[in-house]
């Protein structure tokens, strides 16, 4: 168990500290071809992540096209360029400049620009509640989650579950609506769970503190139930659970650490087209997108193989019926989906978990030396546990063999 913990700690810490996935030359060539046929997402990825893989003129061209189409990231980039060229500005001046670019996107129908414009109208330098509510309503019509939260807050109807459920709806019906079912489900569910954590903290010191406590208890109960369930799995069942958990963790980190990255803006949710996919998608790039594809196939193969082996075992033992087939299939699907979602949601705290596990690992390694006598006792206890496990397995096989023999005798007697 200790060795497994060490491996998990090292893997989590390594993954959580990885830099943003860099674009490779072959990625740039593919994305350029996609951009030439008008793929705006590919243009956005090239303008934001290609670095020296594209020329300055190409980047400016992509930025111009994206700006003309109201792309939020491009408009934010244009604001940054103008801000740095303008020299020292007062807070009111740079806010007015930012509002100019957000208004440009808002008039083109970009929900995130509408939301950010509404936020700026709530600032004391440009306070205008009527305009703020107007732009929040416009953004909310396009399912922008943060704008819907602001409207609920203004109406005095905000609850601790509003932000999570609005985030789910935005991902499902807007950001990822054109993607595969698994991609939509992943983006929506991971954001829901991440927003649950954030909502608990935000509402803990407000009049909705009791809602936060209830939500925390619910999430803690789900986590504890998941851990107990995972530890109770043995052999091949544990393998499928572990595969789904690792797959969810990889997809979650792809969304929260790579797609979202360091340039996260409060209230702006992002989706990832790379997660939950079995083939290369447009506007995806880097090693992390390759890992997501391989992980999808590996996880699917493991789940199918484990399921079929368990099904054949039940047929061989003669215990397969319509009911057992249904319960076995439903149990397999439920456990896989449950641990996939749980690991993906928890992955939003990957860095914090990585540092915690690293600290615990350091304590294990340097907190105190283990004497030879203690090591010998542990080895003896480990051997004893293995022998007991082997004895239980033999007894189980004898019981299964006896049951099969009994059924054979009963069949012969009835015949």
C-alpha cells in the first residue's frame, strides 16, 4: 500500500506541476490548415499559443479576424496591446479602455463580453446599475453562468447551488453543445463539481452559510462513499475503477490546468475540445491532446475486457440470469461513471493535492528511519496477510466447485 501511495504521490505532483502544454511544429501546420478554411477556434489557438511557430503578420491576421467576429480572447488581447502601448494610465482610464473593447464584443453578441461589461458597470468609477443589469440579462439569454448568478443575486434569490447548475447548463447547451456526448458530459460535470467547491467557500460567510454547510456535507459524503467503494473493490473490478479514476483525472487536469491555464478571468468558463474524445479534434494541440486520446482508448478497452471477463465468469458458474445480467451491467456502468466524474471534479485542486501528497511523502521518507526489526515485523505481517488471502481464495474456489457439483447432482436427480 505504501509503494502505491508513493507512486500516486509522485504522479500527481508531477502532473500538477507540468507547464502549459506547448504547441509543436506539426500542430501548427495542422491548425494553419484548419484556420485557412475558417475555423475560428484554430485561429484562436494559433494566436494565443503558437509563439514563434507563426509569423507576426500571421498572428495579426488571426487576431484581426477573431476581433471582427467578437472573440473574447482576441478582444482581451487587443486591450492588453493598447494598454501597454499607452504607457501609464489611471484606473479610470484603463477601465474605460477595457470597456471599449468589451462593448465591441458585446454588440457582436459575445456572452462573455456582455458579462464583463456588466461587471465594469458595477465598478465605482463607471457605476451604472441599469446598464449592468441590461448586459447581465443579455449575457444570461445566452446561458452565461456568471451573468445568471448576478441576476439571481440582484433579485435576492441566489442559492449555493445556482453557480454549479448554471455552469453545467452553460457547458452543456452552449460551450460544448457541438461536441460528442462524452465531451459535453465531461465539460459540464467537471465544471459543476468545481463550482460546487467554489460556491461552498463563497457562501460560507454569507446569509447562505447553512446551504454551504449542507453542500459540503453532501460532497464529503460522496467522497467518503467513493473512497470506501474503491477500497472494497478487488482484482479485476478494482482495475476498471482505477482506470476510470485515472482517466477522469487526466481529463480534469486537461480542462482546469491546460485549457484554463494561468490566464483565467473571474466569471469566464472555458471548455476543452480534447477531453472525452477518441480521435483528433480541430483546434486541439500538444502532447496533452495525444494523452487524452490514448487514455480514452485504454480506458475503454480495460472496461470492456473487465466487463466481459466478469460476464463469462458468471456464465461459467451458472449464475447468470436476466436480473444478474442487469445488476452486473448497471453496477459496472455506475461505478465507472461515478469514479470518472469524482476524479475529474477533484482534479480542479490538482496542485493543492499534489503538494499535500508530496509533503506526506516527505514525512514518510524523512520523518524517521525504520529499524531492521520493524521492517522484519512488517514483512512477516505482509506474508501472513498474503497467506490468509490465499487461503480465503482457495476456500472460495472450493465453495464454488461444491455449488457447481450440487447443481449437477440436482440436474441428474431431476432428469
